[in-house]
C-alpha cells in the first residue's frame, strides 16, 4: 500500500500539484487501503485529483461514471493536457469505429482511465469489455444523482450497484460536492458500498453573502429582482422555477440593457449550448435558468446567484448558490421569497407519485410478462402494458425493488423475482405475500412523499429563520457551526447571535420518537429542536413539550 509520501511525490512529479488538501489525501489513502469511499467535498477542492492519483497508484483501469458528456469531455481534455496516461471517453456521439477502438483498448488493458455515462453499461459490448479489463477503481462522479433525496436524481444511476457487482466489486469511490446525511446514506445503500469510509469536509463557503428578501406580491418581487440584477456586479445567475419565467425574465433584463440569456430543458440542444457558452465566455452578463443549468459548470468569477423562486430543498439551493464566488472573492446569494411560492414546489413534489393500485398493476404486469424462469422484461414493453408515465413506472419499480420484489440488471432491464416467475401458478398464500409486498412498497412511497414535503419545509425554514443563515445551512448538512457568520442579512441586522439555550441532545446524535421512530438531531432554533427522522423526514418540535412529554429519548 502506498504511503502518504508516495501520494505527495506522485502528485507533485506526475500530476503537477504543489500540494494536496488533507481531504484529498484522506480519500486517496482510504481508496488505496481497499475501502469503498464516499467523499463529499466542495467544488474547487479537486475531487478529480483523488481518482486520478489513486488510479495511477493502483494500476489497472479506472472507470469514471459521469452524467454529462460535456463534463466528461472537460475532464478528459484536462487529463490529456496533463499527460496523465491513456484516457478515453465513451458516449453516444462517437462513431461505430471510434466505439470499437475504445472498447478494444479497454478490454486489452490499453487504457488507464475511461469516462462514460451510466447508460453506456446498458450495452452488452461495453459490459463485456469492462469484464475483460482489470478494473481496479470504479468512480461515481456527481454521486448525489443516485439518491432520490438528492437535488439532481438520475434513474439511470440506480443500476450502478448491480454493475459494480457484475465487475467483481472493484474499489468504489463516490464523489459529490453536496450531500446531506440522508443523501449520503442512500448513496452508500444504492451503490452497495462495503467497508465504507465516509468523508465530508468543509461545506462552508464564507465568501458568499447570504440574504433573503420577503414579498407578498409577485409583481413587486419580480421588480425587486430585476433591480438587484441591474445593480449587481456581473456576471451572475438568476434561478427560476419554470421555463416561462426563464424566458420572460431574460427578455426583461435584455430590454433594460443587459446581455442576458435564458436556459431551460425545453430549449433545443444547440440553443442551450449557445446560451451556456455565451455566459461562460462573458459574452452574456446574466443567465436566467431553471435547475437544468449548472452541473459541470465551473465559472470562477460568478458574482451573484439570485433565486426568483424558492428551491425545492436546501440541498438544491446550496448546490446552486455554490456556483458563486469560486475564485474566492466575495459573492452574493439572495432568495427573493414569497410564501405562496411554496405551493408550486409542493405541486412539483407530487409529480410522479404512485398509489398502491398502480404499484400492484406493475407487479401483476411483471408476473404476466416474465414467464417461467424469471425472464427479463423490457421496461418499454412494461410501460405500454401498464399505461403509466415513464416517471410513474420508474417510481413503482424502484419501490418494488426496495421491498425485494424485483431486481434491476446491469443492462437496465427489469428482472422479476422468483415470486413472480410463474403466471397463474400462485397459491392463495403466494398471492397474499405478493399483496403484502405491494402494500409495503406503497407505504414506502408514502414515506418518500412525506419526506419530500418535509424538505420543502426545511427550505421554508431557511427563508424565514430569524438567526444566522449560514448556521442554518451548515447544520442541515450535519456540520456544527455555533458562532455567528457576520456575513448574512440576519447577522448584520443583529439577529445572528441567537441564545444557545437548553440543548438536551447533542447535534448529530441519534434519538427516538414514539411515533416517528429513529432520527438525527440536526439543529436548535431558539426554543425548538429540528430532527431528521428516518421514516418521516424533518420535524420541528417545541423543546418544552419534548422534555415534558419525553417525546425524544437517546437512541440505544
């Protein structure tokens, strides 16, 4: 096993790094020690250096799963420019001959690093080449994408755990910039990480000033945002909730003399690329975007991130404001808040929900199509059979997988479990067990729905907190922060130095509630305590009632 001196030597001599952050060194040592590793590091801490150096010291092939082709290309070009070894990319834009060449290099061990999207593993040729290769390190970049609690969930990431096992479970490294405790837990669970070391470092971005402006009228709120954007130092990002708002606000800023671009998922790919490149090259001063904009965007001089509407979670909000001030200079993050905007977020949170009847319909359709021997079922055929949207079908399958009724193969098809393998052959007991599993899956979905709503409430809490906003954010991510930051609106108004008061349960300690079960103490808000419960999400309770009724007890 390489020593810390070995790591520093290769980082300096081969990779050109004058020094590594302690967080990078800790993660590399963990990987080299054979531990599956989850590393949560802020943007700018050099997450890619972790897998580059660890991969070089391990030898063999390092597979890097990344969700965006543009992000993969950026990483590959950087590695090629540094002459870090044999690096290739595998994606849908390549010609058949380019793919064949890349797969041959992978299978024969002629590659050191291969960057690809998770969808590529649905190709049998890719899996065959990966099995032939000596894969020593499997890297999941933007690992929060695997979590339904995360802010950028990608269903295709859910197959990665099965893929890792199909490759003999090489050492697994999961990297992300933002992951609250429930996101970390789900990443570990979904990836099937073993002997895992979890490392979360430095969520604080002290150079970003935090503020909230509250309104009760939509027109007044919008006008205030336009005024702030006109006056603010450029460049900057304005986040909105809808495509219509992106186009409307971009047009309004343009009419006021700013070089503004709209960006949302409904635009043609070429138009999105044009808008992003205009912003990245400073041809555009402001980009007005939905949450579709941002992953893989590393622009150091963003001076502000304004939110026209409240985000659906603190996870998403913190990731988005983290795109400001990456050069270390001062930047501003302001939320333009109208309490009524929460209704839109609650509506979005209800999209794609499934009920027990729909889950049962999927289970029975699997039974009808699987046949003897649990034959794999094509999800496209299954969707046609059940008449559900792709989102609803995915949700139902995920819940059925959670309760062990179905499995997902690396190829992406759904494999009916043994209980569903023989249509019409079930006894009454078998059918009762199937109904039990469906009911359990439906209950799990209800818990998820309740959890999502609780996360919106935590975002509301940030908007309305009468205390240091930085403390609120860092506590949410499990990081203690007891003092005032003096760099948010509340602190500068004299509201940040809240009395610590009675704290009967330490932060990040486990507690149990008689109705809600086990939970984690997240923060104190004056005479209230906020806990994250495993089954029902975030709850805020009055401390005097907690103590009087013994509503919380330390977990055994």
